[in-house]
C-alpha cells in the first residue's frame, strides 16, 4: 500500500513539476515573475523528477544552464537512493 501512495505522490509531483517548467519558460519569455530554481529542485527531490525531466525537454527550458543541470541530476540520484533504501527496508 505504501508503494501505491508513493507512486501517486510521484505522479502528482511530476505533473506539478512539468506545469511549473512550462510556466517558468513562459514567464522567462514575457519577463514575468519566475519560479525560483530552488522550488524546481525541491519538487524534483520529493519525487517529481520525471515530470521535471519531461518539462525540460518539452519546453526546452533549463537545459543549457550547467549549474542547474548538476543540481537537478543530484536530486534524481538522491531521490532514487531514497527509494532504494526504502525498498530494502520493506523487504
């Protein structure tokens, strides 16, 4: 049952990440209010990294900023590490 809750949370956070990347890209083009990078990274770390990756690719956003990419991939590795630890604790 816990796995189901995690998957639902991951789906919701991924959808939120995808939407925020689209919003931030639009705001960047229009010189509007931007989403702080920290917020994008927190969503990735909490499980929204698949949506963040799709948002980066689909909107072509934040793909060239090396410092952002390094931090993003760190959140992916950290998230997957937490999942692996949790999985082994369930066994």
